[in-house]
C-alpha cells in the first residue's frame, strides 16, 4: 500500500498564466511544464511571484488570465477544495487542536471516509515519514523537524496529483535543513511524485531539483536543469542569483563551432560559444574560476584589497584592470595579505551571457 | 469533479422555497412567530393561515401567482454543469427577480390594497389586501435568494465558493433590511408632510426650526435649541472623559500605585451597568432629598437646590458613566508608547517632564482624539441619563422620544431630530475612521523591546492622584448607594432597613395553585433574559461570520461591506428605535409589538461587538491553517466548522457573553420597541423612575448589575483575564456603543 502513494502523479502545465491583484501584477503571462514524477523548483528573490505561482497551482489563487492544466484536465477555474493537489506550508499549518493522527487523517475525514479507515491510512503515512507511534500526540509536543514531517505526511497520504512545498525548510536550523531536503528528495523519487517546490535558497534548489524555474519581477527569467542554469545562465540576473559571479566585459575573438576564444582584458580563454557572434560580450566568471598567482607569469596584474578567512576557503576582493573581482580560493594555508600584488588567470568556469 | 457539486444545492434551495409556497402559512400568524396554534385552527384552508398555493386556488391574492413560476423555473438548471452560461443565467435571473418580486409585491400591496395612490389611479381599486409576511414568504424568499447567490458563485464570484458567496449575500441582505432600510425610512418620513405628501420644503421647515437650532440661551433666559444642547454636552463629556481617562491610564501604567488592580476593575463597570443607573444614584446622593444634599444642609446650612437637574447633572452622570470607556482605550494607548523611546529621550538629556511633554504625550495624540470621539458619540447617543436628570434641559435623544411617544406623536419631527442626531454621530464616526484609522503612533513593536517607563514627574503625579483617587472613591460610593439603596424604606426620609422593594419586585407567593410569581418585575425580567439569550447566539454567529468574511476572504466591495457592517455602531439607539417603529409597523414586515423586533434590534446593534471580537481573534490565527484545510479537500464550510471555530472558542464565548450583557443593559432603542407583552427590564425600571418609585428601581437595577457581574466573572474564569481585557479593548476601539 505504501508504494502506491505516488501512483497518480500528473504533470502541471501553465499556459500564459497571469495573476493580478488590482493594479499589481504578481505573475505575468508565464508558461512552463513540470513533467509527471519530477521535482521542479520555483526560485527567486522575495516578491518575484514564486509563491503566487505555487498558490495558483494549489488553487488558493485563481488566475486572472491563461490556462492551468494538471494532467490533461483544465483546472483554471477550480478552487483549492476541488483540485487534487496538496501543499506543505512554510509554517506547516498543523491544526493545533487536533492530534498528529487527526491532522494526517483530516483530508480523508472531510471527504467522508469512515474514521477507522482514515486513521489506518494516516498511520501508513506517518510510517512513511518515520513517525510511527506519534499519532496520539499534539503537534505542539513535537520538535520542528517532526512537525515538518507530519505536514508532509498529511499532504502525501491523499495521493495528490501534485504535491506542493512552500519554503519547507525555512523554519529549520541549518544542519537539519540538509537532512530534511534529502528526505524530501528521497520520498519524491521513490514514490515518483510530481513536486513543485518554492525556495529562495539557490543551493537548496540546485540540490533537489530536476528542473529549476528562476523567476524575477513576475516573469520567468530562465528554466532548466540545475547544471544548465549554473553553467549557461541566460542573463546577468540568473548568473548572479545562481551562485556568485563576477560580471566582466570581454570580447569574442573567434568562434569555432561550439567554442569561442574570448579575451578578458587581454587574457584569452576558450569557452562554449552559445551561438554568439564575434564582438563584445558579457561574461560571468565564477569566483572559483579566478586564479591568483603570486609567482608572476602571464595574466592580468592585480592587487588584493580585502581578505576573509571562512574555514574551508579564503575569500578575496581583488582590484584588476577589468574591475573588482570576487575570488574564492581553497588554499587556506597560504593566505594573501591585503596589498599583495597578484597575477590573475582564469579557469574554465566562465559563461558567456546571452541576454 | 468539475463543477457538478452545485446541483444538489440548487435542488435544496428550490425545495425550501417551494415548501414556503406550498406548505406554510404565507402571512404572519397572529399569535406570534413561535405560536403554533394555527396548526389546529383551520389550517390549511382558513385564509389567515393558508399557504400561498391554497390562497391562489381559492381565487385570492392573484399577485402571488408569478412567485410559483420563480420557484419552478430553477428546475431548468438542474442536471446541467454550473460552468454553463445557461445555468448561471437561470439562477441569477430567477433568484434575483424572484426576491425583487416578493419584496415589490409586499411593498405595493398593503392593508388597504394598493399602497400608492398612483397605482390605484392606473389600475383601479384592488379589492383585496394583504398582511405582514409570515413563514411561507420568508422561506420562499430565502430559497430564491440563495439560488441567486448560487448563480453568482457559478459565475465565479469569490472563486466560485457557494458558501462564501451565500454568506456575503446573507449579511448584505440582512444589514440592508434591518439597518439601511429603517434608516432610509426615517429620511422618507422626514420628507413627508403630515398628510403623506413628499416635499423638500416640509423637511426644511421642520429642520430649520428654532427648537432645534435656536441660540436664545446665549443672550436670554430661554433655552437653546436641542441640537446645540446635545453638541455642547457631547463636547464637554468627550473632553472631560478623555482627560480623566488619561489620568487613570497614567496611574495604572506609569506609577507604582498599590490599588492599580482596583482601578482596572473600574473598566468593567460600564459594561454591566444600565446607563441611567448612574443618574439614579446621583439623585440619591445629590438630589433635593439626597443624602449628601441633606448632610450639607444640616452641617453647613447650604440650601438644597435643583442644580442636578440640567446640564451639570447630565454631564456629571455621563462623566461617571463613560470615563471608564476612555480609560480602557487610553490604557492601550499609553502602553503603546514604547519605554525605549522614552529612554532614548532621557539619554538625550531630557528630564522626566520634558520627556512626557515632548515625546510621550505627542505619541498618544491619535489615541486621545479617539477617546474624545468615543466620549462624544456616547454622550450624543445616551438616552437614559438625560431622561432621568435632564429636567428642562432637552437633548436630541430625549426629544426624539417625546416626539414619538408623548402626546404630540409627530413622526415627521421625530424623523428630523433623528436625522440631526445621526448626522452628528456619523460625522464623528467618519472622522474617527478616516482621520484616525490611518494614523498609528504605536511604537511598541513585536520584538521584545525592553526598557522601563520613565516615572511621572513629581508634581504631575500629585495632580493625577489628586484627581483620580477622589473620582474612584465617588464611583465606589455611587455603586454602594445603588446596592444599599434597595434595602431602605424611603430614601432620604426613612432609612429603616427593609426587603419591601425586593418583595415588590421579585416576590414569590405560594397560592392555591402552587407558586405565583407575584413580584412586579418578574414579567420583564423573564422577557429580558429570554430575549437576551435568544439574541446572544444570533449576534455572535452573524458577527463572527462577518469577521471571517472580512479577515479571510477577498471580494469585490469588501470595504463598503465592512463600513456597512460597522455602521450600526455609530447609529444611536434612539435612532434605531424610531426607525424600527417607522419601518416595521406596517406590512410587508410587520414586527412591532413582537419579541422578534427586540431580538432583531439587539442582533444588529450588537453585531459590531461580535465582528470586533472575531476580527481580533481571527487575525491571530495563521491563515495558512485555513489554506491547508482547503488544499486537503475540505470545503470552506468544513474549514470553518473543523478548524476555525474550534480555535476561536474564547472569542465565541466572549461574543456570547457581551451580546447577552449588552442586550440586558440596553435602553435607548428598546424603549421604542417594548410592548405590554414584551416588556424589558430597563424600560420597566425607567418607567418606575418616572413615577418616583426609586426603591424598586434601585432594587431591580442592583439585581441586574449583580447578574451581569457574575456573567462577566464567569467569562473571566473561563477565558482568562488577559484575553478578556484585550477583547473589551477591541470592542470599544471603534466606538463604544450607547446603550
């Protein structure tokens, strides 16, 4: 029985969906697809429309324009009650006056399932999230992590077509976060669930997703696999939002099929061309791709301005002919002092920015 | 699952409507809403008790035929998906037009046939007539109305949620029917001449009279117009209660005064005291044969005078009655000034007095203005104290009463006076919301901001104590007088102890046929308890439902909805009383003289109490709880029942107790609506006061005060003091309501 929880996973499709609150457009004509059985993340800074998008999937907001399909059904006009979608809330939203088992069984009870059967199913759900035997307790008697799992179980047992998570980790401490996000990913993959997941933490998004949808100002900035977003950001915003990046102007000297030779302040590197012509271009240089050398040799001449020791690596701010660069260096044993003159070279984690 | 759920609701409401049309008496039955004698008295063929269909088959009331059509047509929509345009249109048209038709025929055909002369002129005499609507009409109208809201929901209103649309519709409908319609009736009545003709000149004539606006008192010995009297009194009371309230609030929050808790206890007094009782107690102390008056005469030879009867007496009574309300509001305001702001001022080298003057008091400014407006509205609307102490000093509320109850019986004059009174209170209400609603100087944030309030500067503290302590003592003496006064034979003349008044009021004798409730007060006492007990749950239900809609739902016209539901706070009881008399003593809604009209007046006058309590407690419930319930497949009704209501138990309880208590203490609207059969305690007592029967009045008042005190105490035990405090502060925030 436990294995059947994900049996009804369906795809989610947005077609030109807009949501306006009066004058304010929270989501502007966005379109995307989340394949059945996959985990998609909505990622973006606060106020970008990601939570509204999630609530549009849930039916807690109804679209002003456009179509929303779950599986093959058009659900655009259906309110939350009538959609086969469950949601795990940021605050967990456990009903404080009900026990854990009553919380998990709630969805069955309100749809008319006899209580005994509802509780039996709820028990299976609790077992799945590792909380067997916690049924009679009140939510207030559980730790934050346990409450979170109850919220997951409550949403999961209804075998929804789509399971939604609204920043599920934001109320957990840093150590617990990593573990819970792995658990969520495990459950999603082993049950084959369709999950839409909202977060503002890019690391979390990269870690759990099949697909990341980056949003900005009510629109989709870019969508793709985590690696695509990191290595081929569509524009400055995405490059900057997914990991850190130094945005540096450069020139494409020549294009050879899929690769281009690019000159960054005179230093030449070879990077994927991304279909760009010869001429000036913006590059996103990852901080770990800026290599500092005190031994001289070929490269740009720079000066260390600031340094910070972060345990597993050093962070430097370096003044260079192409502007100030933010650098991550793993050689913590030989830190550079401010004022040190360095030679700057570049590694291969450099992306040409198309937009 | 796409939109099929609507069919059974359509069928359900259609059946409700048809039941009203086919089974129940269409017109109101004589022996009251709860009388069921008609079942055995000629039903269903006696025309008095017949259902509409029987009347029609007997050939009477032919104008009821179209209603049958409205009730049958929704069948067209059955079995069709709600997303279809046709279904939506059928429901909207049939429901909307059906309700409009029922109301329309009710207003056009009355006791003497056509209600309007021009209809008679056009169609000739009707030769038939009709009475007030009864069960049948009520059910048919309800059924059609909810078919209309189902149509709105199917169209996609409020996310297509039938329950929410229905609730909004219900509240809009009842508020329109029981607040806006009666008030509009006042306006119409004011525009009519005594012969029933409409004329703006008649209105202006009645409005611009010296009796209302005269300024004679400025330059002569004659009295001023009542509007000026009311206005002057209200300003004096507003200013006085604000200053005194501030003094009390400062003592309680900013000093180490040991009797603080007792002071706080003062705030509960206005809730449990029928308003005119203060006036009554003042008579016992300062009246011509009052205890203090006599003492002063005996000890110092100061002759007794009638100073108490007039502006000064009413002002004193209202000060005593309403200072606790200002106090309650200002506690919150003073506590809202963060100690850390004051500490900041001190670190910038300001001394205690400068800090108070330049930082604390300016921060309290909006709160002070709010307290002033509350006192203003309370005083304007107060009926009991001017009635008891006014003497020749007339104010609007008492003038309205005399215009309609006295020998003059002048509806037009009552209406005009009511309009003037309404104008003043609405203006204050509007100012409060418009001007103060936006400004909040609350500097205490959710973050735990510590700090110790700066102690009051020495001389200022002395002044404050010098004012508050005597005032508190006087309040205590007043209440002691009330409780003690009921036990003396004849106050001021014969102070022998006696139980006479209690026996007169609450005597029980054992007669031949068992116990007899022989005391004079029992009748009104039982009626009061019953009416209050019936109206309390209704008030709580409608108030909390409104709160739910306001806090949790987004819909078109929500602001207007909120304003409309809160408006009844600003409408003085006297105005409601007059308007109900005008609106509900003729068909189609013939309610005067029944208990229902009392219940309705309480429900709509106290509704804001429930709304405020609901809003306060619902705002503390995370809305994601509702949303979680919805995404788990619960409907909005299931969500309310299983999640929202269980979590709001304290608010529900508080709303219940407060509406019960307020119904028991109310007087101003009640006095217009009581009848021989349904007499209320407060109206009965006021009647005794007018007959100078102080002993019984005081005895009865003490009983009421004790009962309500116990009710509040029980509530406090059940809910906890903190919550109670917040609740009552929330309740009074928007405008304490005149009783």
